[in-house]
C-alpha cells in the first residue's frame, strides 16, 4: 500500500507543477500556456517583420515621389525655356497635343439616342456629373465628338489630377467601390504594373504611361458635385457661351468648382 502511494505521488509530481500557493497545476493548463506563448512569439515576429517591410516601403514611396517631382519640374522648365527661345527668335511655340482628357457628363438621360447612350456607357459616364480620364487617340476623339452635347472635356493639369485622386479617388476592388485611404489597396491591385502608391497612380494617369489602361480602369468614375454657381447653359457649346463640348485648359476651373 505504501509503495502504491509512493508511485502515485511520483506520477503527480512528474505530470503537474506546483502553483505559488502550493496547489498542483493541471497539465492541460500548462500546455495551453505554452501554446499561447508560442502564438504570442509568432505574432510578435510577424509584427516586427511587417513593421520592417512597411518602413522599407515608405522609404521607396518617398524616393519615387521625389523622382516624380524632379521630373515634373524639369518638364516645366523645359517648356518655359522653349517658349523663351521661340520668342527670342521671333517664332511661336506650339505646345504638344494633350495625351489625356478629363471628361464630365453634363446632361442627363432624357432624349438620348441609342448610339450616344452606348458610347456614354463605354466611357463609363452613366450618371450626371460623373467624370473619367480618357486617353486621346483617333477612336476616343471620334467618340467624344459624337457625344459632345452630353459631355464637356479638356486637358487636366497635374494639380487637377492630384486633387481629384486624393479627394474623390475610389478604386475598384472585387467589383466594389473602395476609397483610396491606403497605399496597400493600390499595391494589391496594381503592384504587378509597378504602381504601388498614390503618387505612382497620379504619374501614370498624368503622363499617360504604358499601364494607363489598367490604372484608369482601377479608378472608379469620379462622382463630382454640381459646380459652384451652376452651369451657364448645358444645351449649347462652350465656344458659344454654353457648357458642352471641348473646353481645353478651362476644364481645370470647372473641376475646381465641382470637386
């Protein structure tokens, strides 16, 4: 009987640990504590790795933004220099044709011909005051001419593109409209095209880069407000004192009123 008691005490001492109050701790609780400690260690390790990766990504994004600023300034200085050279040699400087236009729908759905309706759908302008960026080529220019009474468009400046994307930019993620509150959203959708942050997206749209189509398709059509002070006359062309049609660089002042 004494030997049995001795064996039982030995088995208890090997399978349990004593608490601070001298009471035995069950083995299941010890296993649970060990598992939790391992989970916490792995979580801390992942957190440290994510922090390191985030720091490296921020550094890379900052370098990209600096590179783009240098590029924009160099382009601006180049234009100024060419204007001065043309003026000094009694010539006229003709700027390059714009590669990208910003198109805004100014008229609703009443009395829309089927062909016009289809073109507006292709341009993703399904609602009043919707705005999209469009790459200018022969096909898109012909489409814009056909729907001129229903839209107004022009060449956006860098400031306009930046303000639109920062203030009203939404991305298409799993067919859902998601606000661009983080660079991670852009990196996940467009990372394979080397577009990992908002500045990359702005640069791709403004310069009409090689992946303009993917970047523009990722951007949800901009839902703009009615312009401050209202439209003048949506029924006639801009050149006649109205609002429809091509307004070239004057699109920027309209976007400012609607943004």
